[in-house]
C-alpha cells in the first residue's frame, strides 16, 4: 500500500480541492447573472433536498432492507421533530442496531 504522504497523492488531493473550490466560486459568480424570480427561488429552495435524495436513494436501492428502514426512521424523525441532526443520529442508530442484530448481512 502506498504511503499517504507521497507527492502524487498530495497533488491529487490538492487538485480535487482546487476544482471543488472553483466549482463553488463559479456557481456563485454565475448566479450573480440570474434574476431570482419566484420560480427560481422555489428551485433553489428545493435543491438541498434533491441533492440528499440523489445521494441516499442509490444506497437504499442497492442496500436492501436495513438502509431502507434506517432512512425511513430518519424520515419519520425529521417529519416529527424538524431536527435534521437528530434524524441523522436516529437513522445511524437504527442501521447500526439492525446490523448488530444480524439483519441484512
């Protein structure tokens, strides 16, 4: 296994960080030229949720019952309490408990 301090790994991490920062800055710069109408505002308000769904859905589809139950538990806690951090904790605990019980292995 390669040492994490080798120069090509450090260069790769630095380049990925630079591209990430450039993309963020470019997004802010481009939005400076967009007129924020009510329709655009609704789209921007929905964007964080759609990013989370796009990240979580493949895990649930390929992961089986345990991730689905964990995400369901987190969703119920989020609906009931409107506290996202609490929902994440509950989802992680449900997944860990299910795995510890031998489910979905």
